[in-house]
């Protein structure tokens, strides 16, 4: 197992390099560059042709190295990240990228992991119930809810919840993860409690589709396992039905779900980004969208690189968890 983990960690290096290269090129693929929006602003103000404006633009090009070929820009950017831990300066927000992403990326990951926990806590018991009582009224009800959840886009569900908050509960404001008095304040237990009071809306929005998917998979897996020979043997020995189901059924049926964590994490993270944009959350979603539209390569590239690192580590932890749950699995 140790050798496997070391190999996986080494494999992450070329994977991250490839992701950084593709991200850097794709972000700059549209016509123009980071200064395009600045030029548009000057044109609206009628200052585009002035000497001072052009000197300002040229100074910014020199500052950010935009006159260099794209491969030179890439190696300069990735070199500062590797050797100095410097992700660069955001052109749009005119501040350090890590300072800008710091709390927002933390809230994005918190939202993603909270949604993952919510998904499993809700979906696993429902999947077990549906598998042990197939074709019952409850099973049909959960099946309907599952298909509804799979068919509903995140952004549409977010808009519906926002409308219900205003129409039914007469909420003065919707969206956000914190009350106005806690925005920008230091983290205290009061701020944590306020976050937990607000986080349920985006968690429900992001987790609905994933919960529905896990319910269907858990139901199908457990129904297959309950028909196997070792389950019949356990029942013939007089073991309690709960013991047979939970110890010898669920433990095997849950393995494919653990292996699917590698697929769930990117879906949940992308869902957190989209939901953050729709609900106006103080997560990385809104500033990532701004970075893409303004071709802010340092900000967008840093977000993609850090997200890829999180997903690769998550995949590795899922494989380790799977080996711990099922001793038959060994990575050589």
C-alpha cells in the first residue's frame, strides 16, 4: 500500500503539469488578453487615443509579461508557483491571487465536503430501505424523488428556492452564506453557527442530484448482494436480519460508491461553482467566472490548479478508504 501511495503521488506531478498547461492555453484561447477589458473602458471614456492611456497600457503589458510568447508566460507563471509559492497578481482585482482566493476557496471546499456528507447521510439509509422493501409504496416514492432530482438542473433548483424564500417566508435577502454583521469579521463560534444556519440552501441545491444518484446505485447494489449465496447462508445460520443486511450486505454494496467518490467530487465542486454564481455566494464561483470573462489567467489558472490538486488527493483518499473497507482489495 505504501508503494502504491508513493506511485500515485508521483503520478500527480505530470497530471498537474498537464492540467496547468491546458488551463493556461484555454484561458487565453479567446481573442485578446487581460487588457482587452481595460481598453474597452478607455474607449468608453474617450481616452483610448491619449498618450497617457497608451503608456499605461504598455506599462501593464510589461508588468504582466504579455508581450512575451505564451510558452514564456507559462514557464514564468509555473516557475513562480513551484519555487516561490507565488500564484501571481490578479489583473481584475489588483491583488495577490492567494489572498483573493484564500477564504473563498476554503468556503468552496467546505460547501463541497458538507454536500458530500449530506448526500451520503441521506442517500445511504434511503437506498437500504428501498433495497430491503422493493416495489413498496415508499420505494416508489423515493424512486420518483430520485428521478426528479436527477432531472432538475442545479441552477433551476437554486432559482426556485430563492423564489420560495421570498414568496413564502418573506425573506428580505436570499443567497449568501453569512449574515451582514459577520461578513468580513474574524471567525468565531458565532460566525460558524451563522454559516451553518445559511449553508443548508446551497447544500440542498448542490446535493439533490448527487443524492438521487447515490440512492439508485445503493438500491441496485444492495438488491444484487442480498440475492447472493453468503447472505442466504447467514440467514440459514439464524443471524438477525439486521446483522445480515448491515454486516454482510451493506458493507459489500457500498464499495462501488466509495470508488465513485473520484467522480462525485468534481461534480460537486463544479456544482458548488455554479450555485455560488447563481446565489451570489462568497465562494470561488463568482470570481472564477469574472476571471474567465476577463481572461485573468493568473486568477483562473490558480483556481483550476488548486481544484485539480484537491480532486487528485480526494481520488487517492477514496482508493485508500476502499482498501480499508474491503480487505480483498490490494493495490500492487
